[in-house]
């Protein structure tokens, strides 16, 4: 597997205007990350008209010996206040994101799409398959708490395409945070999903004195990825920053988090 | 499920801590002759947001509610009436980006301000992505004593 950093990890300092996206990328490189994940809705100062900026960040990332492992964005159903987005508008958002992912030289797109009916996701992804194939981009659907670990399995089987794969977020196997509907699932559910995985979000909210994430079984999760021969990226996605009111250094959290990935992921 | 949604709302509301980017009310005169007072605010949500997410921007100065037609958001030096923001889904306010709340209330401009003023801001964000929030919104509020700077 390859190890990297989602720039989401630097959210506190980006939100407060203390660092720039370029500084965050340079810091990830200094830690030894092989790649980064960018979120359009957070990391492009020209979003959603970000093509030129995307090329700039792609070149910066490459110049530092890294690659862009995943491009993330949101498909907005409530972009307008007067009505919800139509299927054609979702298609347009998705196809724009696919093209931008390709411009970034990035193989994986995570377009977050909210729906209580998984069939709506299946319909949208199926309609986008020709565009995904044309641009050589894999749609990674993110599995995140509080969803059950097997929530998207049926959709993945129904679409049944190499261009539609899974991005598990470790929050689904965390014992902290949200209530415990998904806690009893155990490591077997993670192992069962291995054939579908294209990219992983190493979620963390805190670290103890030993550098462990006390609520998330990193040793076991990364161990399974090694056993199953996972060849994609696992990226740090530190999320404690949203609730942490006291000033702290995003760079320090990124360093601790990446050290944890290296401990069990190498 | 309700607890989960309430939990998300709590998490999303935490970043309101960065909402006020300064605590001075500075006099501002625009090229078109419009004058008023402005203070800097920072985009409060955890991602960039389209302006259409701004359902409401409400300002009180010394406990007086500024009429909505005298409240503006100045983003990248574009002055936009608060009530119009909710229609502008093509224009984004970026994470960490400063904008200004600009007020043109004649009552305040004509001697209604003191040297130091209690300014309260409430900003209601209706995220463009559906997080399943109760009432589909997050309220951000901040209050500060602001000194007038001419």
C-alpha cells in the first residue's frame, strides 16, 4: 500500500487563515508522504472554476516527489434555495469533477452524494460510467460512519464495474464518536470489503501519549490491508480539528498521524 | 438517528469560533458613493460555500437590529445585499476567506454609533450538501465590542 495525507488534516489552520494550501502540501512532502488528497470545496481558492489552479497544485505536488492520490468533492443537492438539483445537474457536477480529476493526473475521484436510496447512486454512477472510462478515473464511494460497513456492497455489486470502487473511512470501525450501531461489525466486515477498495481514509480524532488513535484499531485495519495485498493509498484524515477549540498545530497532528500510518502500514 | 444528526449539527457549528475576523468597525466609502461601516468576517463552515447557502445575515448594533436592506456582504470587493446572497449559487465564499459585513443603516450613520459598540452577528448557513440536519441549517453567532475606526 501507499501512504499519504489528505489536506483535510490541516483544516484548522486553513480555516483560520494561518497556513496556505501550498504550505500544507509542502509539509506533507516533508513528512515523506507519497501522495495527497485534495478536496475541491476546501483547497481550491477558485472553486468551482479551478482548472488553472488544479494544474498549479498538480505541478507543485509533482515537484515535491508526490502525486495526487484522490480528488474529493461534494455533489450538491441544495445548491439552490428554490429547488433541489435535478438528475441532469448531478450528472453535470459529476462529469465536471471527473474531468478535473483527470486534469490533476489523479486516478480516483470521491464525489460525495447524499441519498437515502442507494439506487439513486447506482443510477447516477451507471450514467457516468462512459465518462469515467473515457478519462480513466475511478469513482470511489466513501463509506463513512454512521453507515454500516456493508452499506454500499449491494450498489457495488449492482454496478459491477472497475470504475466504481469503495473508499472506506476508518470511522466505520472506530469505537469513539458516533453511537455504536456499526461497532459490532468487527474486523471481518473490513476484510470482506477488501476486493472493492480503491483508497482508504485513515480517520483520527485524537492521539494518546504513545501516538495511537485510542478509538480506532489502526494495527488491525492496516494489517488486513497488508494481508490482502491492497495497493492503493491510505491517507491520514485527522478530523479532531473541527471540535478542538484550543489552538493547536495542524502540522504537529499531521506528523503524529502519518507516524501512526507508517508504524503499521509499512 | 436523531442523536447522530444532532451530533453532526454540533460538530458543524463549532467552527463559528473563527467567524469574527476583527473587532473594529471601520468607515468605508465605495466608488459609487455609498458609505457605511464594515467589519471583517471569516467564512464559518468547514468547506467553502456557495453564497446561496447564506439563508440569513442578521446584525445588531448596540441592541438595535439593522434592517436587512441595510446589511451587505462584501466579498472580494463585490458588495452584495444580504437578501440577495441566497440566490447566488454560482459564487463561492472560500474556506478561511475573509469578507466584510457592510452596514448602511442611516440611523447608525447619523450619530447612532458610539466610540465602542456592541455588535452581534448571526449567520445562518443552509449547506448545499444534504447532511440530513434538523431544519437543514447551521446557525453561527458571534458578538464583540467594536471600536469605530474612521
